[in-house]
């Protein structure tokens, strides 16, 4: 009497397809970086680091430009955007180049104050 061979499906093509899909998703995915629109030379500090959350408002300021959420904008756009904010306890992340004139900083801070947004964090580089 002959012994029957146990038939098993060939998984090699399945492994090939899974491997190709894995490579496709790794190559085509975009890894999220900080939303930065401006090149800033931040001042240094030994203050403790804070954790960023998704619902935070990120404002960047240098001598020539202003950006919010990683996109260049104007002070008028910032005013409009801050008027739309409903949660007044929302964190404001403020990144300011160390060469910026004080007048420009005050202009943005006034917009925040006029909209009762007081939870502001000033971001610096760490001291080495």
C-alpha cells in the first residue's frame, strides 16, 4: 500500500508579495518632522524640556518672516487664526530667532493677549 503525501500550499509567493508590500510602504511613507518653516537660530537655555502635543499652536518668528503650523504667513493671518481658537488653555509654542527685534515679538504677543491666549512656551536650544 502506498503512503499518501500530505499536500501543503506553497507559501513562497505569499512571502514575496508581503515582502514587496512592506518595501513599498517603507519607501512611500513620509516620516513626520517638526513643522518648521523658518530657519531659526534659537537662544540657548538650561530650562527643562517640555513634551509637545498635537493640539498645540506652533508660531515661528525671525527678522523677515512669520510662520504658523510650519507655513509662512502674515500678522493679519495670525490674528484671524487666533480668533478662531476656542480652547483658551491651548498651548502656544513660540520659537523666536535670537536676532529678532523686541518690537516684532511684542506684536505677536499682543495678538495672543487680545485673544486671551496666555499658555505660551518659548522654545530654546539646550546649552552644551
